[in-house]
C-alpha cells in the first residue's frame, strides 16, 4: 500500500516530506510488529535492545553509559530498563572494579537463553513483514544510511 493510501491523503507537499512521512509510518509499523512479537515473552523493544547490546559484549560487563550510547532510541531510560531486566533475572548489576562509582551490567545465563529463543522469533517476524529481496535490502540500507547524513 502506498503512503498516501495508508495515511488517507491525496497528496504530500514534496518528495522529501513524503520520504520522511513514509519512514516514520514504516518505523511505527515495524515497531508495532516487533512489540507484539516481544510481548509474548514479557519484553519491550527497549529491553530486547539492551539484551542484544549486552550479548554483543558478553562475557564482558558494560556500564550503563555505554549501553545508553548504543541504544536505538537514545531517549530510553536505561537504568529503569535495567531495573526491569534485573527483576526478570536476565541481567545482573554490579560495581566496576576500576571505578567504584560506576555500575556495570552483565548478561545472565537466563538472559542468554531468552535472547536465543526470542532472536529466532524476531527474525521470523522480520522475514514475514519484509517484502524485499536481498539486493533490494542492500539498496534500502544504503539509501537509509545516506538519508541520515551522519
């Protein structure tokens, strides 16, 4: 479905506005699908993101600041997310041996197990919602990187 039909409008002012609206609408669509997938496992997209970040450094510990710097949504309240993951016994909080003022986070075995299970389900959901071939995905990723002008 094209973006005009999706948001029920006849025209969009210009191509740049159309692209931004299309990206925002698509991001919302993807976020809803991922949220629905994760909900069955008691996780939010932000919690899943923290677990994946920790898995990337495992078995090393990470400080909260470094986790926050790698988050997809930078405005996320990382300490609160970690609190919730700790209650679920998916992460463990400790104190840095280098700087006693710094809190470090470690992925637990339960967190690793959860990620192994959920990653398979999320990848399947990604495949189901994405109607693009590998070559098209390569072009899309290149265009999105270029669009952000980072």
